[in-house]
C-alpha cells in the first residue's frame, strides 16, 4: 500500500509576514555582536548632544540559527584581547568570561611531534601567546549577546536566514527558513512560513562558509579578481582533567603541536589549551587542501590523542564535549569585497582570519566595529547607498586588521605548493613584510586538490575503528553524542545533493565517495540499497533508484550534522549544498 501524501509545499506561493528594521545582522558571532554593541555606543554618544529631531533610534535585529546564542560557536581559543579592549575597555570589570590568562608563568610552546617523541621548537614572536587569554567562544558570545541586549538590540535565536532578498542586485534583507515541511516536500503539522526581514542594510556575519554568503558573493561578484578561499577543519574535544592531568596543565597554558600524525604534505597542527575548572581544550586542524580522498580528519584527531604527551595528560580525565568546524584561512588575497548595495560582510564570512596565528576572534570584533562606524554615518545622513557603504572597505584598508592580515598575505598559499616551499616562503615573509617568494601567490579551492583513486575503481582504505577504545579515543557516532546535535528527522534535508547520480557513478569510481571520510559527524555513509530508504538522495519514497557498482547508495544521516560545512567545501564535484535546517536545530555546544 502506498503512503498517503500531504499538501505539496510550494515556497513561491506562500504569503509571508514582513518585518522591517534598520540594521539586520545575520549570525550572532563575535563579529555581528561587536557591530551591534559599537553601533549602540555610537548612537548613545551622538544622542547625548543631538537636537531632539536629530536623535537616532535604529532598530537592530540579530538572527541566529542556534536555539540559543552560543550553541553553534566553536573555536580554540586563545584570544588576542586587542579587539575586545577597543570595543569595551572595561571588559574585565564587566565580567568577560576568561578561562585563563597566558601569563608569565604559563606554558607557551610549539611542540614538534614524532610518533612517540616531542620537542619544543623556536617560533617567531608573532606566534607567541603571552598576554592573550584562553576563552570558550560559546561563553564569550553569550556574554556579548547579553551586553548587546542590555543596550536595546533585539537578538532572535532560533531563526535561520534561508534566503537573501534582492531587488536586482540590491540586497533588501533575508527570509527565514519555513518550518513544518516534511522530507518529501509536503506541509506537515503546524506549518509556519518564514518571515521576510527587510532592512536598510543587511550584514552577513555567518562565520565560515556562510550558506547565504556562498551564493551572494559570486552573484554580486565580490570575489572577482580574488583568490579562491581555502579552509581547514578543526576537530575538537573538551575534557575534564583528572588529578594527574591537572598537575601537568594549568589554566592559561598553551601548547601547539606540528607534524605527527598529519601525513606528509598535509597542512595543520594541534592545540592544547588549559581552561578553568580543570578543563582542557584539545583539537587538531587539518588543511582541507589534502589530496588523499580517504583521509579522515576525525580519525587523525583520535590518533593524535594516543601520542604519549597527550595520553599522559588525558589518561585519568574524561570527555565532556565534542565539536568540529571549518576555518577560512586563505588570508588577505582570498577576502571578498566587503560591501555591495545594501549589504556588508564581517568576520569569517569576510575571511578575517590570521592563519599563521590561528586567530580570528579579535579580527571579527574589529571588522564588526568598523562596519558599525560606517553604518552609523549612514544612519546620521539617511543615506545607505552602495557608495556610502563602501566606506567600510576603505576603513578596513587603513585599519590594524588589514595591516595584520597583509603581513601574512602569502602564508597559506605557500603551503599549497609543498612543505618546503611553504617554510621558505614563511621565512622570507618575515624579512619582506609578508611578501615571501612572490607579490601574490594564487590559491586553489580545496575540492580541486584531490588525487583520483589508483585505477579509478579501487576502494578507499576504511578507518580502523578497532583502535577506538571508548576511553581515550572515540568513533564519530560517540563523539557526535557529545556535541548534543539534534535535528528533526522528518524535514527537508538540509544537505542537498544536487546531482545524486554522480555519487553512485563518477564519485565512487574516481574518488571512492570521500564524504564518508571527511565528514567528522558520520553524516554520510555508503550503505546497501535496502538500508537507504527514506534517507538517500538516490532513492525515491518507495526505495527505488540507482545504486553504485557495489550495490551501495549514499545515506545521509542529517540529524548528526554539526554544521562544520566541510561537505559543502570538500565535495569533489561541488554537488553538496549545505542549507540551513529549521531554526534552532543543530549542535548544542558548551565550553567549546
Ligand atoms: C577549530 C577552530 C579553532 C579556532 N581557534 C581560534 C583561536 O584560538 N583564537 C582565535 O582568535 N580564533 C580562533 N578561531 C577562529 C574564530 O573562532 C573565528 O574567527 C570567529 O569565531 C569568527 O567570528 P564570526 O562572528 O565571524 O563567526 P562565528 O563565530 O562562526 O559566528 C557565526 C554565527 O552565525 C550563525 N549563522 C550562520 N549562518 C546563519 C544563518 N544563515 N542564519 C542565522 N545564523 C547563522 C552561526 O550559527 C554562528 O553562531 C578558531 C576557529 C575554529 C573553527
């Protein structure tokens, strides 16, 4: 008997409510929250001396796809306080959450790892962390959101921006995601249409690989003449240390590691940051420009923890939290243009990340502040034309944020040409103010970097899960449990495979379906056809469709997704389109 079908969902025919505001901020990360705070500060000081008819009272809306601000925030993090100090000089007195100060007595070391050895090596002063602070970014943004709300900013958590609204090439605002649509694109239960949020200016601060920015940037040609963006994937756990571990690591201690277990030619490294309350933040970043389609960054992270240095730290501790997220690290030459008609880009969405230092929080805050200063001038003059918004770009070009990124402008691209080239380029970069071996090195998008399988028919090497002992090392499913990630199963899949046939034909043959390996949350699996019913883009409602030569189809476990965006970046054919799920769903990160 065939299943009964519900009322078809046709987004074009839906009548939606409109909500106007002055400034719409998409994403409650440090960039947009700093923007909101700075704008309110400027308005308040303007209003102190302005005549009544010149006083300003802008409506500022922040929307955030996490159910609560901070739920989707994951970072290292050692924060350079330069940004927050500029935004709020009394940040410490106001209770900014610090896990530990990297003080004179703290460890601040770069370790070169061999399989069982470790050796501290010299690093240039730019990579020193003394005077910085260890933070948990999801605590930081919760605090920033409280500051913003106390100044009168409206923060709407649980609202995901699904679509940019345009008039030609002018951005008018953003439509939030419709709720109550089943996976077969039919209305179910209580259908709630998304709202059209219209603003005088919209700011995209979606973080890494923004699902709106990804389409907006090429549409408005903001990436014209720029390098392609490249990314790393950070896989992270927070542990509660036992007594032995707490003897070894104090809050504010900072270790970075290089080499083992990353395969030769793979960019990346590890971190160990001492937090408050006996916790430790550990993680491994892997450059997504790796070539082996069977490489599994999550498995590498697990292997990294078995190094004697890590093992001795963690052995009497316990896992508390897990998460993963990508990092845009192409640097200055990969940054898109920062403004267009009706829209500004801030933070990671604008590529504001210093890959050499693995730091972006201070730059995100600074970009938000610069954007706020431009918006404030627009508000005063009642002029939000593209020309006026362009002042944000000009302000950035003369700021310390640009100066910092310009000094490392060829850093990441150097390593795309091999480790030796990368190291020489870095050394020369120090002498030449960031120029290195060339005026501007090009960069290639990560998905272009794969080697094909030998013979194009072989199978990829599966990860040996017998190595995961459930004490020190965990498989992806166990780790996902510690991310708190949840999605309603019966909704339109937020991982859209636009050409499903390719997965079971060319992708199996040419690359062995790397999505099963690169995803750190076990979202993608190749399974026998019978197991894919209802969760495979190759199969229809009745479970019929095309399988690959081994009789397998792709199964998408969308509810596991931790919103890291790796699939959108590293899929070799660029046929996975990450879109926002219904608002409020996804990971529930704490202490990350
Ligand atoms: C593994 C890792 C380690 C790092 N380590 C460090 C470090 O040690 N020091 C440091 O300074 N920096 C570090 N960074 C970088 C730093 O975290 C980022 O540069 C910074 O968080 C960028 O801030 P943002 O506001 O641009 O974006 P984010 O902090 O990513 O915030 C973006 C927000 O937008 C929301 N959002 C996205 N799309 C939508 C949408 N369509 N609708 C509604 N909401 C949306 C997201 O849920 C998120 O809350 C690290 C990053 C990672 C991933």
